[in-house]
């Protein structure tokens, strides 16, 4: 990849196309080690679950993951209504001194963690009108993604499969449709289980991949973070290189037949 092949979100350029969450690690020290191994520049923070200053008497993530080193992406994990999501991100903006790049997710139920799209659209309208730059977790429905883009979201983040499932990309055809129509970055969010899943997402043409459980839940999170970094880079290079078309058989040998010595 060239130095110019960067991920641009809301006018800012990033060299890494891997976005990583900060939850589910053993401690903040392991969180930082995994982030360093991943090469991620954008890291998500669940405002309802992680201390970034809400509790002055408790350890803060910001002591280990400083905004001077990483772009923090506050998210609304655990929110089940548009009002809760909006309230949570307004709190994040206050805690982070006016930070306006956020990740919106409004969940439909605690069992599947599938997005509630009507509530997501409602919250997105409010947040964009309130000056936020909204990246949004959503279904892999091309129509819903187009609606979110029309509202003014700066990136759409369709799920590959359910959050934490590790099932990988279940519907590559829908992802292709979303990628083809979108003028904003498309990032796979949720469902990645291992490095090959991340590579496939990038080979399809996604602009990036966001993950948390696939790294934090691995037997060796630091090593998995390193593997994911390489997979995203390899998948991006393969996409840019352009794969050969799929055919039942090639119909021609890979080596030339002209000029062979005849018996």
C-alpha cells in the first residue's frame, strides 16, 4: 500500500484501517498492549461501562490510552433507546472537552445485540443536528445504510454477524451492495472471529474493520491483535491488487507452450 492509501473519516486521515475496542481485557495494561500490537489509531470506548473521568476515585482508561496518542471513539454500547444513546454521547462530549466523533449503536435486545434500526435512525438525526460526527453500527441493509448516509453520518458500520459471535461475514453480497452505493466509509462492525474474517472484509472492499471480542477474547490477545493488523493490511493490498476472476477451470496453462523443444 502506498503512503497515500489512508482511511479518511470526517476529514481526518488514518494509516491504520483496523479499529479496536477497549472492553473485555484483563486490565488497562493489557488493553494498551493489545492496541499497540494492533497498530490501531482509532479506539472505541463504551461510555456506560468504562471510566474516562466519570468516577474520579477509580482508575481511568485515559491514563493508559491517552487522546494525545489515539483517536477515541465514544460509543453507546448498552443503550436500547434513542434518548439513552443521545444522552450518553452528550456526556462523552462533555467529558472529552468537546470531542464530536462518536460511534452510535442502539440495540434491539440484550440476547442478540442486533441493532434497533428505527431508534438508530432517530438518534442519528438528533446527533447530526447537534453537531456530532456520527459513525453508526447498523444492519447490513443497503437501504438503511443509504438512509443513514443521507442523514449525514460520516461512516456506516454494518454487522458481519452478531456482536461477539465470531461467525465472520455471513452475507458478503449485501456488503458489496453497500460498498458500491456508499460515498462515506464502510466498515465492518461485529462478528469478526479471526484474522481470515478481517482479510475477507477488506478483500470485499470495506474501508476498515472494527473489532473487540475477537482480540480481547482470544487466548493470547496481544498475538491476535498483531495477527489482525496483518490481516487487514493483506486484505487491503489484495483488494487494491485486484484478484483473478473465479472460473470452473482456467482453460489455459500458466506456462507458455510456444518455443518448446519438440520430440
